[in-house]
């Protein structure tokens, strides 16, 4: 999946005069292996594949919130 987030302006009316946060693009992917054993599925997920550094705006401090870098997930499901 491809996620694009546009530039995020600051709350100038609220007194935040810092520059807007830059836009960013994230890429995630998932792989599903079905019936690896009868009834069992395994899913592998990688989020933020390119390890992009991006931020969420903070309204209460001078530092914005750093968001997670690359993340790996795995899930196993079994159907009876």
C-alpha cells in the first residue's frame, strides 16, 4: 500500500508560528501464505518499508512527535 500525507499547516490562530510539517509518502506491504499446514495461514507485514522519518504535529510543545520507522509484524491464524 502507498500512503501520501500532504503538508500539515500549523495552528497559527492558536499561536503556533512554526513552519508547516512537510508532506511524506509511506509504503507498506503484506504477504499471506495460506494453508501452510491444512487450516493454517501466516501473514507477514512490513510497514514503512523505506524507514521514512516523519512527524505528527504537537500543539503543546516545541517538538513534534516522531513516528515509528520500519516495523515488522507476523500473524498466524488457524481455522478448525
